[in-house]
């Protein structure tokens, strides 16, 4: 039993060490590529969501019941237009 608990506690640390050492041993060029990837993900998930995908249900309906009724109606009758 103690052996299983020991493994459960040490495996996450071993995984963290594996990735952190790999990141530290990368070249300067690799760090710049990772920075570019992080910036791109930030733009894709935060900026685009903020400006191009507003929360339609919160702006159109006042409570959870109205929102859920709209979603169910759209799932069962998708060709019906907005009211």
C-alpha cells in the first residue's frame, strides 16, 4: 500500500522534472518558438472570443430557464429562426 502511495506522489514530480529540464535545455530559438505559440494561443482563445464571439445567450435572455428553452428549441428545431 505504501509503495502505491509513494508512486502516486512521485510520478507527477517526475513528469514535471522531465518537462522542465527539457525546456531548460532547449536552444534560444526554441524558446522564441514557444513564446510565439503562447502569443498565438492567447490571440486565438482570448482576443477572438472577446470581440467576435459574444455571449449570445446572456445578452438575449434574462434567466437560465429562458436560455435552456432556447437551446433545447434550437437542438430540436434547428431551422427555426430567432424570435
